[in-house]
């Protein structure tokens, strides 16, 4: 495939701009053999997000959140999801956003927050890129009860458990959220347990 722009003749139709933006895109994409193929895609512009694995290195525990996710319910998963703390950037830098989300959702001021990687979660149709973070907490870092913001429809239960237990829940289906699985496996690979 030659150098240059792999996309041409881009045309866009806005299908919805309620909470987020849903667009239909029509374009031509250059194939590896140099030919051009006309394609249509629907693209959901959800914005970018951040996710955090909060861990207590002294006790080998992690803080997770449990909440009902309507979309997973519709897809046959009737139970609340067990997840890492996460949220939309809301025009903030990823680190600022995840510190805010940790205080809202977990009720903790997280220390030593560091970005560990970034990933596109479903690049076939979503623009969302998630910045993944890890940070430390202890009992002294609790500043509130957590639970999220009721005005945003959040009703979050904060769950503390050993990292080893959280990792085991991946294999039993107790944790099915991709961002949570990714951060827990990152923790295991980097010896945080």
C-alpha cells in the first residue's frame, strides 16, 4: 500500500446529537492493493474516558464499584457489573478527570495516580479512547461515602476486595467489564498483588 491518505470522498450525515453524536459516514478506503472500496459506517462519538484501578499495596486490596448497567441488562446480563472506577473526561485532562471520578464514585482521594496505558475499546464504531490509571489508597484517604452523583443517575456500591479475589472473578464470570479485566491483568503482570 502506498503512502498517503487511506480515506477519500468522506460524506457525513448526523443521525442523532442527543447526549452523544451518532453519524453515518460514507467514504472510500484504499485497500492494500491500491484499489478504492466504497464503505458506509455508523460512528458513535461518545467522547473519551478514564479508568482507575485503586489499590492498597499494604493490604493487597482493590476498590471496585458495583452498578446496574442498562445496556448490559438489555444484552442478557441482568446483574449489576463489578467494575473499576471510570468516567467521561468532561473536557478535563484524563488525570484530572479520574481523580474527580475517584472522589465521586469511591469516596477516596487516590495517591500516586499514574497513567499506565491507553486503549480504544471498540474502534470499529466508537471513537472512545480510554486512559487507564493506577493509584494507591488506604483507610486514611477516605473523604466521603462515594456512590456517584444521583443527579447523573449513579447509584454505585463501593466494593473492596483482595486483588487475588478480583482476578479470580474474571475466570468465573463475576467480572465481565473489559476495562476492569484489562486493569486487573495489568496489575497481575506488574506484581501489585
